[in-house]
């Protein structure tokens, strides 16, 4: 008997189907990390044993998941604080890469052996196997590291769009960002280097600051400074030494850190907010708005992808990013892998904040 739970994502037109199969004679044993109520991820998540069917409808695709990261947005969804929320119960995870095992007779876009990623938010990637309609998947190259494919959809895409969509930058122009050691921040550094932009990268002070600064510089960062340094006179001297002040700023912290970025932004510069790790509001001075005429805006990758799924620019973006991956110019963040059965430790570590490695579920040992 087949029971289908249709999970429309609130505030969107997306629908995701979770299949629960009973007494199936042609199915694959699978596990999935799920939740039936929103709340503290340490409390509400559970590992569900289930059966995934191998008999497919005409437009369905059977996918074996290979790797799936834990992103801050995944945590927000589980907590119920994200703007797109699935109906419950739901399988966790918005990003990851899988391999096509079989396709329905009406599927022409995919073949067994293809690698795929979700085409949008809410797929449910923290599981071994998934059955999906073909419109919920996007084919990606299988000649790149699995970890790069598994982590391409959120952070590199965010960095790419923010560098491209808000200010017309030219070679030599400067970008400043806080949270520069985050996965998005590392992508910004690498893409900016390839496109000929300079970066000033602000990070929190920490015992291993020197090691972190060297690592970010190895990715292409021009300058790496602490939050404390960014509020000093030396920071003003650093900005003056640049060919021109930063025209573009990226904020993922909020609070005083965001306000401080605005102080170093050029006249008519733009600050793009894509996160709020401090959970404090962005505060801007009247003078910055009137005399410097700075502009504040935001970027939400899930919404951009949803609104541009038929836009050729979406294909161009993925092509550009995978080209950089192949050339060794866009490296994935350092990572720590966990099995699905170790989800409690993986989630607990993720909730402690980004400490040098992204937590990733590994479902296929050959992907490591």
C-alpha cells in the first residue's frame, strides 16, 4: 500500500512529495532524518527507517543520495524560523548530490548514472534514497568532486549572484565582507579573485586567527582583519591605501558589524545582507544614507532560484561555477563527514557554529 504525503512549502508554489510505503515487495531499505514538529534540532529530529519503491511512475526518478551538507538554513527550517516551511512530517535537508539509479518511461532529461541536485528548496536530502518527479531535479556534471556538487547550490551561488547582480564592478574594484570565513565568504574570495576584484575580509578574533588569515589568503583574500581592527584608525588607513574604497559590502552578521561595514563603503556603495548570525538588526546612520547615499538591500538565494528557474542565466551560473571547480579555482569548504545514524552529533556540532569545517552527511562511501 502506498501512502503519499504532499508537502507544499508555505509561501511558495513548490510541492514536495514524501512517500511512505508499506508491505512493498520491490523497494529499497532506506533511512531518513525527519521531524514532525518544529523546534530545537537537538530534540525534534529522529531517524526513520523506511522503504523506497523501485517501481516508478512515468515522470519519476529514483535517486541514491551521495552527500548532503548541514546549512544554517536547514537549521532555521527545523526551528520554524525560515520563510519557506514544509508541511510536517518532513525529511530534512535542502542541498546535496545524488546519483540516478532508474527513471520512469516518460523521463528524458535524466539517465541512470547521472548526478543530480535539487532544483529548489525543500527536497529533503538527508536520506539514502529519494523518488522525485523530474522537474524537482537538476543535472550536474559527474566529473567534479562529489563534495563540490553537494555544496554548489547554496553558498557558491549566493556569492556568484551577489558579486554580479548589485553593483557593476570592474577589475581592481574592492569588496568588503564580514563573516569572511563562512562558506559563502570563502566562495566570495575565490570568485572575486578570478574576476579581478580585491577583497577586505572581516572575521571574529580567535586563538587561531593567524592560521585562518593565512588560509583565506591562500584562497585569494587580499586583506583579512578582525572585527576589532576594522573599528580602528589602522583600518581607515588600509581602506585609503586601496585604489578606491569598497563599492560593495556583504553582511551576514548584522548588528555593530554591519554598521561598521557601512563606514568603509564608498559613496553610493551598496551593502547586501544575506544572513544575520548575530540575530541583531542592521543599524544605519542618517549620515550614511543622506551624505554617502549608500543603499541597503538583501539577497535570498532560494527565492532567486525559484523566480529564475526558466532563466538562461541560471544555467550560465552553474556552468561558470563548475568550470571554476574543474580548474581548481573554487574549492569546497573544509568538511567533517557523518553517517545518517550519527545525525545527533552532526547537528549538535553544526549548532555550535562554523568552526573551520562544514558538517556533511555521507551516504555513499565511494564519495569520500
